[in-house]
C-alpha cells in the first residue's frame, strides 16, 4: 500500500489533506482515484489508514478509516557523522533513517571538505530532513529522525551526559569490538543501554587532537574490522552493528 507523509500538526480530525509534492505524487504519478486506500505517516508515531475522497489539481482529501500508534524503538541511537563532500551525506541520512536512528548530528571537523556558509546550512538542513521523510515512507517507520544543525566536536561533547554508551569508530590498534563494550555495560548495569552515540570521522579519520577530545567525553574507540572503510560505509556498518547488539545481545 502506498505511503504518504503529513506533519503531526496537520494530522488531526477525520479528514486529512495531501498538498504540494505529496498531492502531485498521488494524482500525477500514482493516479490514485476516489475510494483507493493508502497509508499516511506523521513521523511522530502516527499511522493512518485512509481512503481517497476526492482529488483536485493541488490537493487530495482523505477520510481516516483507522488510526494506529507505532511505538518508538526501545533504544535511541545518535549518529555523529563528519560531513563528507558532495552528496554522500544525503545517502547517509537515507540509510540511517532506514536503520532506525533516533538522531543525526552533522559534524564539522578539521578534515571536513564541505563548507557551510550563509544560508546554505538552512537549505541543506531542510533537504536532509526531506530525505529522512522519504526514507520513512519507503521503510514504513513511524518516526522521522531529528537532524541537528552542524556542530563541532567541542560543541557536541557538552551533550555527553545524554548518552549511556558512546563509541567512536577508530583505526587505533587497541580499539575494541562493539560487542565487548555492550557486554561490559550489561555486566555493570544489569541491562542494555537505553541510548548510544557513535562518532564517525571524515576521510582520513579524526585528527589526533580531535580523537583525544572525543575520548574525554567518554567515547570508547571501536574497531570496524581489518579494512579501511569509507566514511559513508563506516556509518552504515556501525549502525547495523548497534541495531544487532541492541536487538540480540543478551538473548543468544
């Protein structure tokens, strides 16, 4: 069944309205007609089974047939991603959303090539959020991740207390496997962490000074295997591992 997105503040009552690009997609691309059913997601846990009532040139009226509440994941993963060049960050946002990330923090580091000046950050933030919305529609998640404004490591470490487990992808020889750190947390606390943060550096990795700073916030270096991964690959690799550990550690 086709999925559409309407913001939470507009998902009220028994009649919902698709406008803008959502209406265009419904009418011009999918050519939905009166009586056809579809799903509306609001990105905040709401899922609405709807029926097309009528469609005009710029909007589609939907009758709500059933409302469901989709619970969030029992854990929160924050991806702290050094901004790569080009459009790679857009792909990272898409895949991170599909993997159920709670929050994405674009990171400005010394080796980041991307430069955000003037109104560019606002435009990019809107574009990234729109990509997350499209990813939610594709995968059926009930929750759109929060994407913050770009931060420096110095700004982000002030939030260190928000994360019960903080990890940083590292090429250091003494970096540990994430599973060991999950098991250590479970042993010490008798439960899995409720939140985790993973830092992913740019091409060329964090500088020695940046890594030292990140480690002072409590982040533990983790290995990503014997191969050197590109930054976008490292992000997906880490999120997949974290999802597995949150879901299966302590159950196998």
